[in-house]
C-alpha cells in the first residue's frame, strides 16, 4: 500500500457511517496522539457524507481497491488539464463585463475574499518562537494543511473549534476541549491560561454546519 492508493473502509467503530465508503491514502505513518490510538494509515474519504474528511485507520480496517486502469487515469488527467482553459474562458467573460472602475473594485474585492478562504494567515502568529502543535505531533501534511490550527496561526490550537485533534471523538462541532487539558502542546505553551474556544466555524467540521 502506498500514498494515492484507493481503499474501501471495512471497519471503523467510532464512525460506522464511513464503513463501505471509498478513501484515498494520504499518509503512511504512526501518529502517537497521547490518549489517542495509533493509526498507521491516514486516508481521505472520497464518497459518502464525510467526503473530503481525513481519518486514521489500522491496516485491518481497510482493504485496497483494484488499481484503476491506465485509460481511466489518462481520461481523468485530460479532464484536469481541460479545466484550466474553462476557467480562463470564464475569467475572460467576467472581464468583458467590467466597464467601470466600480466594476473593477467589486471584482478585486471578490478575488481578495476568495484568496482569504484559500490562504493561511501570514507568519507564525501565536507560534512565533514556539514549536507549533502540527510539528510536535508530526501531523501528516494532508491533515496539517486542512487543519484550522495551521491556517489560523494568530490563535493557539486550543482556542480554535474543529481542529483535527478535537474531532477525535467525532463530535458534530469539534468544540470539546477535554483533550486540550491533557495535551502536551497546551502544557508546554498554555501557561495555565483558561481553555476556551474563541475561533468558530473554520474547522474540518465547517462543511457539515
């Protein structure tokens, strides 16, 4: 098994609704999250209601799916390549409708808002001069890049709803902070400040709200 392989989820006690769904392997490494179980396979669910979410699995909880034929892969790659010209065509249509400075201002505002949804906060923010949580736990890149703790660095992870670690109990919001009280990141950098969620609606759970 390697990164990029497709698998079928056979078992997942905490999440029975993902059993039978298809997932794509995004990382292969043990992740010791203190109180957590250790998972050797990390996969992104690509079918069902939890599509796009990343979870850890043991090898016996998943099974590899047959390899996709080369012709299917080629067709997929062709679709990806064709997508960019379509985007450019759409952009040309939008620009053709820009007639005034006000129109341009609105367009620039829309682009800025789109960038704000895609980019992480600049710099290290709270983590400046500290080892951030995603490094202390050696989070897989696919998990790290989607986690709000990595994206919104102006606040410590224990103040952010929907971080990956808070979703371990598979709650609907990811706002439980019990795990933070035992977490070595909070013990190292929390300075005994009260643990309280201050940033909402930016986490892995946002799509389900």
